[in-house]
């Protein structure tokens, strides 16, 4: 009889300065959102003997959590330093790495990948005291070319949407209840397929009885019967009324997570929570797969391309300008050893502005937010002059 495990993941992100903008414009929404971040650690600690969660914070969100003004203004709702400490105490939360400014990696210059990866990893290590083993690509936007960069940055596994995973052996159908190995240019990494269907339910609303029935049905239909099966679900952890409910009994943690954990504690279900890192250590993936370039399904898009972020002419023009200023930076950086202290400081400020301009939200919200890309690009250009 196979063992069945469940890896639950939550993705947390706010674009630069957005926590300030939220509390300036809509205190009610700010209150809803900040409680989403606090709630995950609190419920993990409540069920610390059985629960396992995966939480990924973008570096720019963590940076905002450290801002003294943000800490003071949100104190009316929660104590942010205490919240971060609760994550450090919750040893059953596996913190997942992300790109610092939440970029769409396949749409930004490859030369910028390492800075986004290393900065994102470092702030996690500084705040939580743990080195992330797994990586969550922003908007689940992934391409095989990322594998060497992820390995160089120290990651052991990456979560991808299951619809893009294809076994290397064409004769074998995809089994989305097990990890695979993907290899590119001699570097390999564990691929964790995120179940799109159940993740969509996690984002919009589900009860544990439906969840267990749906998982059992999908497991019975899966193409192979592994010794150990891994269901992986992932969704935003602070978007939508389901997560933002201030009445916890009507939201994700009160309506689904707590009752599910009670079922686990009472041995009502054999679908047990687990850390992904523990699963792949115990059951190392052996079968190879390739991952087609793509993202997750958002808004009205399927995620089989990046049309949500590069579908319009204005989005494409902005991306093109981003590539130009990045190239200009790298040309300037090539001779940084002979630059004065003042010019080196300007170079660093330009670097941050460029990485900031790669924030996915600026593209996601189309013409309303694209001007933010040009604002950062123009700032970088002035500094590089």
C-alpha cells in the first residue's frame, strides 16, 4: 500500500512600497492583508506536532517588513517583528526562496538572474535563519535555462505547474504525484509538480471533506502506483476574500486547514502533511522530465505562455527598454574597479533601480502600472550617465 503525503504551499508578495500605499489608501484592506502573513505562522505553531507548511516571501516584501515606518503604522493590527519571530519558532514551516523583486525570470536578462536569486536568498537567511532548499519561481514562470542558475544559487528543488511537466520517456504519461529530475547543460534539479486543479480550489475555497475525496479520486486515476505519493498544492496566501477573511472560521485556515489538521491528528485520513525537502530526501526522484516554458494560470490566461505579462505592445516595449538599460549597466560595471567611490555608489543605485523595474506586477497590471517600469529605468539611466 502506498503512502500518501501532502505538501501545502503559500506564496506571499507585495510590490515595492505597496504596504505603505495600502495603509494610506485603504486601511481595511491593509488590515486584511497583514493578518494573512501573521495567520500562517500562528496556525503552524498551533499544530506544530503534525502540520507542515511551505511559505515563500518575495525579498521586497521582507524588506518592507523591516521598514520602521511600516512596523509602526501596522502595529495597530499586528506586531510585525513578533510575527517574523513566530516564523523562526515555527520549525514546521519550510521557507521557500524567491527572486528578490519577484521577476518573471524568462522575461528578464539572464545576466540579472543571479542578483535576483542571491539577494532573495540572503534576505531569507538574514531574517529567518534558515537557508531555503526549495525555490518558487514568481508567477510560476519557469524555463529549463533557469536550472544552472538555481543550482548555483544553492537550490535543491523547484516547484512548477504540473501542466508543463513531461516525462523524458515519451511512452510514460505524467504522474503529477511524484517529483522528477530535470537537467540542463549538465546541471540537474528536483522538479516538484504543483497540482493545478487542487491548487485552484485552495485559492478559491474548499472544505477538507471535498479535498480528501478529490485527492483520493485523482490518486486512483494516476498512471503509476509509487511507493510514496506526493500531492503538492500552492496558491497566493493573501489574495482573494477566502484568505483575507477576518472571520477565521470562514476563511482558509479556520474552514479548511484547522479541520483538516484535526482529521490528521485523529487518524481520520492517511494523507499526511510533509516537508518537500524531507520527502525528496526519503524518496529521491529518479525519473527524468522536461519542463515546457510557461507560467501558472492567472486572470483569463492559461499559463501556457506569458501573455499576461508580455501580450501587449506596451508590455513588449517596456521589456525591450529594460533589456537595453540592463546591458548599459553591465557595460559600466565591467570597469567598476577604476571608478571613484561616488561613481560606484551611483552604479549600485542604478543596479537596484534596474532590478526593481523587473518586478512582475508592473507588467501584470498592464498600462496602469507600466509607467513604474519607465520610472525605474529612467532613474537608472541618469545614474549611469
